[in-house]
C-alpha cells in the first residue's frame, strides 16, 4: 500500500481476501460489480488461470467464514440447532417404529413440538424462528430434529421414517428413501400452482355477483350444523346465531366464548346460503359482523379462500414432500407431555409414559385414531404393526377435495353436509371466516334447472342440482358468462333476449367495467 493512502478496514480486508498485497478494489461493492472484481483478480495474477481460480476459491471460502463467524449477518447458530434434541429424544427417535405410520407420526410430531418448545428464548435460533420470516416449523424440524415421514410420487406416505435430521446427515439408504419425496415437491410446485391460480380466477368471476345490498333481509331461514372443533368455532365469531335448544329466538352476534361452548353441538346461523336478498346479492346481517371495506364481498371471498391455498402450494416445495397427517390435539398433547421412552423389536413397539391416565380416544377399540394397539399395561402401551397405506394430507390433497366439493353435479346429500365438508377441508390449512366459505356455496344449488329456480329463494323445495364453480356465472347471467369465458360453451348457451335487456340497477362489477360505468 502506498503511504498516505487511507482505506477502511473492511475494504483492506476484502482486498486481502482477494489475495492482493495492496488495495486495488476501491469501489463499494454490489452484485453488479462481480465481473469487475473477477477481472481485477485475473489481471493481478497476470492472467494465470490456475492462480485466478485458486484465488476465487479462497475468496469464497474466506467470505463465507467471515459472514458466518461474525455478527455482520443474522446467522444460525449450529450449536443451538444441535441442542434442540436431548439424549432422551435421540434415543426415542432411534426406536421409531418402521411399520406403523400413524403411531410413528404422533411420536415425531410430539417430540418435535417438545424440542421446539424447550428452545432457549435468548438464542439466535429462537429469535429467527419466532420472527416468522426465516423458516417454518417443518423446515426447522427437518434440519435439526428429524426428517420423519415423507410421501412418494403418488402422495402415499412412505412407511419408514427418516430418523435423523439434515444436520446429522443421512445414510446412503436414507438419502435414496427421501429422494422421491423431494422430486414430488418439485413436481407439485410446478404442476399445482397453476391449478390453484385457475381456481382463484374461476371463483372470483363466478362469485362476482355476490355483493352487499340490504342491511337485513329479515329472513328466519338459516343453516343448522354441528360446530366441529375449536378452529371451526373461531371461524364463526361475528356471525348472527341462535341456540336451537333455547327459547330465545333473537339473532345474536356470536363471540368466541359462546362459539367454543357450541363445539360438538348444533348451532343455527344466518348465512349467505339462506339469505333472501334478491338478485343473488346478500344482506349484511346474513354475512355477519365483520368489517369489509368493499361491497364486492363475493370477489373477496373467492380470493381469500384460494390465496391461502396458492401460498401453501408454493410452500410445500420447501418441505420436500414432508408427510402431513391429521392429528388429534388431545392425544398429541399427551404424547408431548408424558412419553418417556420407546422400545421396538420384531413383535411391536412399546411406548412408556410417565403416567397411565391415557386419553380414552387413544385406548379405545372402536375406530381408534392409532391402529394396532394390542395391550395396555400400567403406564405402557404395546402396538403391533399396521400395514394400511395412508394418503398424505398435504395442501394439494386439500385443493383436490375442495375442487371436488365445488364441482357441478346432482345433489345427493343434505346442503349442510356440503358446507361441513368444505369447512373441514379448509380447516386443514387454516382458519377463514365462515361466511366466506358459505358464499362459495350461496348460489350453487338449484331446485329446477330448466326454469332457473335457485334453492336459495325456494328453500321449501329440495335442491336437485349443484352448478359448480365454472357453471355458476354463466348460468345466472348470459352476459357475465360471455364476458368471463367467451368460448364455444358460453356462446352456444347464450340467451339473446337476456343480452338485450340490461337491468342497469343490477349489474355486477364486471358488467359495469365492461359498460364503462366504473
Ligand atoms: Zn340476508
């Protein structure tokens, strides 16, 4: 370095990392200057290829070390990750059953929760994890706890779990076992993202005629169903409800505490599916007390439901085909709090707990949630193998279930069942305000197909046909159908009379845009 020249410490260090004995690179660096740096190095070493490549390799190594060993970048402390698992957890994982998916899945989930809950709150890992911007629970679990169960290309769960984490490394055998799952996740991302994108487009257009209109349609029509779970109860908060067992017939806004009291019981709610607001619109009371800044509630509902699915479809890529199975909260909590050891041999798997107050659901013989229980002795449960093949319940399976429920066809079950099934599927991936789900089904049921009589306005009759997401818009109005999908089907089905009589008061948002009114 020439005397009298002053450079910052960082600049000197970088030039040293490049292998220079003086400061050559003085610009502040950015991604765009990669070529410039590389050329300077090439020139400095007199265009000697070997020296040039060695210098680049050394630079990479030094920068990597610098970034990961100093506080200049938020970094994961490997020590923290190693400490996630204690000796007991390690031992249990080694003894995971190879032949009972459900049982093994509960153990993996419970121990993962236990490991993550015991994380030191001051560690950088905890801060990064809780910030929510870095990695999901599934990703952290795969990296530092255990890979666990994955699904193959047909989305069937592979019976043998991977008992180690990426941090500990995989054996050759494990590597090849997990490879199909990784391939599946790459395939899923490219194949299914357009699928949910298309569903969003279809729903948004098909539901575009559902707008807020009256404040209260004053109907007494309602949906009556059983509140399935805590999550389901949460989605109902804000709806107008009645207790079918109460003599009080007033519609009241539902709060969380009351909603939870309805779990496993019947509730009556005002719903967009039974709203009597004319012209396929809905009243605010049937929607419930949820603030919405627009009146185009149908469009919001379509987006709200599918946006979640699209995001989750994209995210499956990061989880590399990790199996996702429904678990029972009570059983999982019992495993998490009380499982102390697992022993496996050829005859089966013995689970040892620190007490014997097993949840009834776990030890029952009728429709057990975990198959293969052969013996309960004091604080031990002995399971045999369970060879049944299990389908992975990932978001793609959920999207397919939802699409099947929304398909057009004959109505073969009570209306409430369509709602409950759709809700159950969506609850697998998150909680969405119940009215948004009801809006999807609001104008779908028809009692007389030829005369276009909708069940919503003829609830004394039995619905016979369900329109489905694609048929919905076109069936209600030729105009919307033509705007939305100008294809062979809509053109052939078009009613010319309908096209001529435009009712200026009842245009949907797309018709208004088309006519230049927005
Ligand atoms: Zn209403």
